[in-house]
C-alpha cells in the first residue's frame, strides 16, 4: 500500500494538536487522528507512527523557525503558535530549529470539486442524487478540477472524488474487513465494509473515459488491485458498472474532504468469483453476504457501508435490540453509571430509562458545569455559546479536575444504590472522577450514526431547532467540546447502538436493562 502524502500527516497532526491543546507523541497523534477519522483508508501507511514521526521531523528540519510545528521534548510535538499563549513558557517547553530543505512535490493529481460548485448540489447527508436524475450529471468538466493530492488533502473547500463500488451476484454482496489502520473510529476499526474503491486521479482520464471523467476506469482499477481471483486479476467490463448515487458525508473531517460515487458491479459467472482473495494488505476476510437469507446487524459495518445497506438492502436489516455488554459485574452493587455519546445520540432517552425503569437518581453534568461557569445550561443558553464556554473551561489545566470534583461532590449528597450522570464528554474528566469516587463507575456509551442523530436532534422539542440544517448540526456535532467524547468508547462497559431512532431504540434499552438485571 502506498504511503500517505506528507500533507495528510501534517494536517492530521495540526488538527489533533489544536483540539487537544497539549504536546503529543507521534503514536498519540496517529491514535487520535484515527479516532477522529482524519486518515483516508487508502493512504495511511503500514507503519503510521513512524510515518508521522518522520513527516513532522522533516517539516521542522526543512522550515526551521518558520515551521508551525515544534519539538518540545524528545519525541513530543506541539504547535508553535500555541507556545506563544500566556503560561506556555512556564511549562519549560523548548523549541528546536534546523535548516530549510525542500521536499519533492507529489506528482499525483486527484479529481476534485470546489465548494462554490457543490454547495447547492450536495445539500444532503447520506446517499442521494441532489437535483440530478443521474449522479453522472455531477461529472461536468466545467465544475471539477485536478490538483496535487498533497494540496487537496489540506483544503476543506474542496471535495475529492472517490469511487465506492459494491460487488454483487444475485442477492449476495462481497464484503471485507479493513486492516488495523483505517479511517474508522477505534470501536469500529475492523468493522466490515461493502465498498471497494479509492481516489479518482488524472491517471484514470483518457480519450475513452472523458464521458465520466474516469470514474468507471478508476473502479475497474481499484477492484483489480484489491481483489484476486483463483484465475488471476478480475476482468471487469466498465459498461457493467452501474452508478447508483452520490455519497455525501459531512459528519467527519474525512467526509468533508471527499464525496463518493457509489457503484455496483454485477458478477455473472459466480464460479470465478466464489472464492476471492485479497489483492492488497488492507483487504482482509473477504466473504459473500446473502442479503436474502442473512440478517445484517449494522453494528458489524463501518459508516459508509451502513449508509449503503440502509439505502439499497433495507430488507436485510436486522433491527432487534443491538448492544454489547463488555463488563457486567460493575452494575451489581452500589455504583455510578455515566451515559455518554455524541450530540443527538439518545443519551437523554437512555438516562431517562435508567431513572424511570431502573430506579437511578440523576446528576446532570451540564447543569453542574453551568454552575461552575456561572451561566444558564442549555436550552436557556445557546448551545454553540455554551459549547464554546465549556471548551474554554475544560481546556484549562485544572478544568477536568474541577468538573470531576463538582460531580463527585454532587454524588456524595445522593443516597441510594444507583446514580446516573449524563453528558461527560472528556476522558480526562472521567479519569479524574474515577479516582475521586469510592464506588465503581459504570460507563454506557450510545453510538448513533450522524444522520440518525441529526433526525433525532430535530425531533427534540426542548432544542427548539426543528428546522436546523445538517451543516449547522455538524458544527455542533464536531465542536471541540463534543469531539472528545468518542475517545471514551474505549473504556465503555456497555455499548448501545441506535440505528433507527427513538422508537426502536427503546427496545434496545429495555433489553439491555433486563440483561444487566437492572429492570425494576
């Protein structure tokens, strides 16, 4: 697999460091970048920690005092402008400089479209056609451009074209599992995928591929590289590639910079395709899934595959309660349960169920934080304003400790065997709280796909935002104070998956409570 461009690693490093606000090692930068879905599946190297270390070291060496990055200790990197903030010098951080050296530019050019040309077209989240009868209408040579991959990866005003091809024979679709390093969040890493493909480049454009700007040629090339058949490389007829729709996902940094042309390739001679093998190291555990006979649980799939399955194979969905109990004993005796998840995920429904059906007594972390900030909680305060104030508070060195102490103090005033805290968003706060408590802390994480979270958020009457646009919701969803919550998943005792919405999710909660022996 080709190594990712230097610009990708540097962009990931800058994005993570600005969010965290403290020096990190190369391995930590990679881990956070993976959890934030900042890397592209097709490009991250087999040894990303070494690549990150090398890219940052070369950038600092090349640009010296003009580099935006600094090394503050052995193996630790930070941003130069953050060092200039008041109080940073008191931490004893040291800046190293080095002579400039120019790196060779990348020759690969990718197909992309500027925001000015797509903002009125890609006005949906998920899979659709926008204003077009066919997604091929989007491939207008007047709307798109080719530019170096290293430049495109640093710009959020562009969307790069990628292909995402489903391979199907009758009711069977071919699936695989990505390798350890991919763009999925940590708890979805290793999840199953149903789309093969990659970036569309100028190498895919020829005299014979002008009509679709090399989209089908790219799909043919990518399938040929990613899959091996017993008879050799698959021979794909471009004319048998069916363009299904456009996948637009603005819920992550990767999605903001990419759009996918979703296609389907119909396999006719199944005897040649029955036992496919991987053609690249990132493709693992290839197997056929029969959408007619095999119920599919969306928790087994990464997000783009979830979108495709919900759109094109709804009859195969397995909609029974979906959750994973990882540790049960922590719920046995007196304990404090923390309910966490992204905005719109269903945290409130989960918390309310614990209160009404399992006898928990509630501590609202949002209200506790509001008291510390000296401002009203949401919805009395504007959510964006509250998020900003909350982030400024929690980003201070003593912020997590102060919030944890206030939560622990509130818990000590409550009698009873079961207490629930909802809304903790930072792993640091959670770690501080665990150290302060004299009872076990049980963690329930609610995972909800962004588009489902959006619809649920709109339905919440107390938000008063029934007409909120998805882009505005994404700003809230990806706000710095919200973004840290996804790291908490690694410590979860129970993970609940909310795929359909509140009505079906209620069944998930009830089943989970019964399995844990908490239902009263």
